[in-house]
């Protein structure tokens, strides 16, 4: 099952696509794709310094 997860840090809220899977009887999560930072309820994509 793939879904979007909010990761709250001191510097803000970040979004990532994660997938649940079971290993040795335990449920674990694997990050599939980093989406970006959430500002005012809207996702803001990461900008590479080479694109500036």
C-alpha cells in the first residue's frame, strides 16, 4: 500500500511517498519518493541548486 506521509521536523513539515511491507512479522515502511516541503498546506517541490 503506497500513501503520502507527513514528516514533522523542527524546520517544517515534509512530504514523502511511502510503502508498507512486512518483514519477519513486523510492518516496516520504505520511502519511495521524496515530494518536498509543505508550506501553508500546499506541497512545495525541492529545487536543485543547478536549476537556479
